[in-house]
């Protein structure tokens, strides 16, 4: 009986949806990281059904705030290998499986 209860609890934990932003990796300073994270959350909430528009909003806003050559990818189930400028990378999750990576490369 105890094993069945533990298995159900483990299943529930593995299927838990995280509705808060979860930063997986970042080398940005704290101020830039906070602004970028809030921008990503806003874009994903505004364009919940269109990842392309969310990525465009993130890229355009980052270009205006922090200078040109920002790139953004928004989606689920992708891998990546990138070259980026030091102190200009944010990789995070939002709303469960939605992954967002933002980086600057000139």
C-alpha cells in the first residue's frame, strides 16, 4: 500500500506544471536578467498561441533596450548550440514546457 501511494506522488510531481519563470542558465547581470525575464513572460502571455510573434516581440524589445543583434527562440522540444557575447545569454522555462532562449551575437 505504501509503495502505491509513493508511486502516485512521484507521478504527480513529474507532471507538475510550473507557472512561474524558471531560469535554467544566465550570465546576464541581475538588472538585465530581470528585465529580460519579465519581457519573456509578458511576450509569452500576450502571444500564448503564437510563438513566432512572442519571439519577435522579445527580439525587437531587446534590440531597442540593449542595442542591436539580439536573437530569441520560443517553443517546446528543441535543442541548441549557440555562440553569444559574454554576459548576454538567458535560457529559461515558463508555463511548464515553454522554453525561451535570448542571446546577443554581433
